[in-house]
C-alpha cells in the first residue's frame, strides 16, 4: 500500500548519488508493479568526459539533449550550454503525463539549469499539488525561490544522500513511501 500524500526530496552534493538513489527506488517501485512517470536526467559522457546531460521521459523513454558543451545558449551552467526547449518538450510533457496517469511521479532534478524555465517551475508546482507520491532530486546549495519553497513545504520530507548512506537510502525511501514510520 502506497502513501499517496508522500513527497520526498533527495538532496546532496554533485556526484553524491542523487540520481543513482532515485533510479534504485524507481527499480524497486516497478518491481512491485507501480507505474512510474516523470523525468530523469542522464549524464552524457564522451571520451571519458562529461560533456552534457540528457532528459528522459521515464514512461515513453523519449530523450533529448538538454545541456551540452556544444550548445550555444544564453543559459549556461559551468561549461554547458542549456537548451530550455528540450526541458519543455521532453521534461515538462513527461511531468504532465505522469501527473495524469502514473502511480508515482519522479522529477530529476530541480537544479540551477532547470529553474531557468518558467514552464518547468509551473509544472513542478502542479506536480506537488497532485495527490500522488512524488520523489524529486534537489540541488543542495541553490537559493532559487522554487527550491526554497519545496524545502519549506510541510509535506516534503528532505533526505540527504551521502557516500555513506547512498546504498541504504533507497530502502529507507521505500519504507517511507509505504507509510512505515522510521
């Protein structure tokens, strides 16, 4: 039995394993027969170097390159140019669909690149109001208003992933999602 009110935020430093923990939780949810929808980001590695990020619609597996060293854009994060249209065509669409017809909504990640898109911000806010379990990964240090709003919500339980708890955290999240008190 799933707790439909539960909203979990996974935070942590870059490279701590936020997406890794989320993917493990998705795997466990799907093994139990739950329909998971939403968006997941995936690093693009070329020649052993991280050159960008793709966004994947978890349900349809549609994929788009969202940030890349070769993208020239007025929006940049570090060495990556950001293509907000991909976030809006793949990511936002995935979240709308998940809000309608998934058992669990996932959003990876609410970070510095993503919050440049008003459509994305609005869709995240909408997803937070849907009575379905929601798991999102959050940029740890960002002072962005959307991230601050999420952190302040009474209904969002924020968990930090560290190299030490990285492997156990998905099991803890599964327990929380089933309404088991920790």
